């Protein structure tokens, strides 16, 4: 019986595919692959690429994601050092760094990769919850919620919780590392909300009183400085005025000495000055010409006629 060459070729291809599925496995860039022999990890971790193994059930491969995993732990009440309760939730980022140590601790009988990751996160969540309660319990309420931003210590608290979890993970040789940890959500239980608001209001009132006192103190200093400067300026002005008056009186004394020699001239000059000050603007005057200094404006008709007669 002759066989069709196409059938033989197809059979050979299927045989190769079946053999590759039994004896080969691939390691991707984003994963580790743990090979177990009769359920126990054996062999070294191999780099990304195609590798050979014994067929199942002798050997089996277990891919593990080598990228960073993250999860949120429970949002639950946590006491502070001064007796208040806070609702705190943290987020955690972690990755596998030693698959040979990680797989035996968290793998289950099924060997499913997702189940293994889930089991690791359950263990980590318990560690994080314990460390969170321990660290939060050493800090007062004002480190988390305060009207004064300088009193908030989220960064320090997150660093303390992260350090505590990293120490415990290393001590248990879990084959993983914690890359980051932070506070994701913060809240207040209903039972303490009003007490917290009353305390925040009290703290705000203390702050207002402090600012008001500092403002009043500063206002007193400014007013005192202004009064001193005003007194100094007044004293300087009074001294300058006294000096100018002295100079004026000295000059006036010199003029009086000249006027004493010719009283008629002095009287005429004073009248002219007074008349000039009165008439320097456009003015309409109704007055008695006999009143000084306006007597200078009086016309002596007889004198004027006599002068004109003399001119003739």
C-alpha cells in the first residue's frame, strides 16, 4: 500500500509539533520560568528563549511574572498614639527577585501562576496591615490631619511602614522585594468625626489668636516707630523755623536801623508793599481813600492844577 507523500509530510509536522510541546518551553522577557521535577523545583533559571525539558508528568513549567505587581490593602480603622482612630488604606508595589525561594513558599498543588501570585499578596497584605498599625500607633493624630501643613508627616510615616515591611520580608526569605508603599486613602470613622472637627476648630482658633497677637504687637512697634519719627521731624522743623525766624529778625533789624533815619520813607515803603499785595490780582475796591495805604491813591486836585499851571 502506497502512502501519499502529503500525508507523510503532515504527519511528520504534527509529530514535530507534538514533540516540541512535550520537550520544549519558552521563556519570555517579562517572566521567570520555574521547572519542577515530580513537583519539586529543579535546575537553574534560564534566560529568555527556547529551552528543553522532560515531558509531563516528569517535569512541568511554571511561568512567574517578573514585572512589578501592585495591590491595595484593606481600608480599616487604625488607632493613633493619642487615642484617635483613623481609616487608613495603603498601596504596595512588589516584584519577584528570587523565583527559587518564592515558588516553594507560595505555590499550591495546582501550580497555577495566578494562584501563586494571589497567595503571595495575601501574605504581604497581612505583613503590611501589621506594620501599618504598628507605625500609625506611634504617631499622634496631628501627623495625619492638621490645620498646620508643617505638622503633617505623610512622607515619614510611609517611609517607616515601607522599612518595616521590607525588614520582615527579608527576614522570612520570601524571594520578593517591596519596591514602593504609600498611603492611598485616609478617612475618619463616624464615631470620632465630630470630635475631630471640634479639635480642628480649637487648633484653628489658637492659630487665629496667635496671628492676631503677632499683628497687634507688630502694629504697636510700627506706631511707636512712626511716633518717634514724627517727633523727630517736628523737632527738626521747629529748629529750622526758629533759625529762619532769627535770620529774618536779624535782617529786619538792619532795615529798622535804616528806617529810623527816614521815618517818612519807611512809612511810604510799607504803604506801597501793602498796596501791591492787595492789588496784585484783579480787584474791585470800594473804600475810603483816607485809609492807609489807600491814601496814596488820593488825588490832590488843587495840587494837580497848580503843578499844571507851573508847567505852563
